[in-house]
C-alpha cells in the first residue's frame, strides 16, 4: 500500500481545523453556530411521507451500536481469514476504540445537550460529536481504504465502491439531523474528527510500508 498522499494530508488538516472550529463554537457558545445549525435543519427536516420517514429511521438505526458491532466483527473475521490481520486491526481500532470509547470520552467532556425538538428515535447521552457520524466515517472509511486498495486494478468497481460508501456516510449523518437527535454541527464534528482519526491510524499502521 502506497504512503498517504499529500492531498489526503491536506484534506485531513482541513478536517482537523473544521473540528476545532466546531468544538470552539460549541464550548464558547459562539453566535454563528446556531445560525449554521438552523439553516441546515431547515434544509433537512422536511415533512416527508410516512414511507420515506420510516426509511430514514431504518437508515439511522442501522448505525446503532449493535448492528455496527456485528458488521465490524464479521468484517474483521473476514480480514483475518483472508490473512489481512493488520487490516482487521485497522478496522477494529478505528470502530471499537476511536468511535466507541474515544467518542464517548469527548461527549462527556463537552456535555452538549441534544436538540429539544420532537425526536423520531430515542437517544441518550450527550450530543457532541455525533456518534453515528464518526462511526460511519471510521467504519465505511476504513472499508473504502481496504477494499479500494484491493480493487485498485478495477477502476470502475473501485470508484463505484468509493461513491456508494461515501454517500452512505453522508446519509447516515443527515439522518441524525432529520430524526431530531443531533445538531448539524454535531454531525460535521463527527465526520471531520472521524476522517482525521482514519488518516492517523492508517499512517501509524503503514508508516514502515506494511500492508493493511
């Protein structure tokens, strides 16, 4: 696997800056943050039909801890069987440690309350950052890295995979806003922090040229 490109590092630095600005906005209750949140909520929370709403709820529930844990463990098992133990470590560390434990620690440090709007699903704990969003970025982002490298000689299938999984990451995040359990700034924080952690873990595991 080639080293992480300069372009990827630039995107990672931009994501880190976005997360820090988001964090500062939440902690210091800066005035621009509610304006941003309300603008995006106005775009996302439309009164859709019952079948559409039910579909969005199913999408957001697919990012709950139980299904995510099963997907992660099954994918890790597949990687071990394929003799890609470092890839299994990459996936397990990103999802179970960063997205699981790390996200919970940040939530309890920042202690941002969830939105007070009518919620379509149950949600506990604090709001910042969105656990579903950081998990989506780390789980599906990891699979983009691993499977994208496997499919490097099949350009069409590689870009189709990247496109579909990237779209899924976005949809999971937006679904959290639609069901009323997160502010858009929570979702942006989850995506941006997840991307930074994804890059850092990949760099650490491949810094000596090791394969994932």
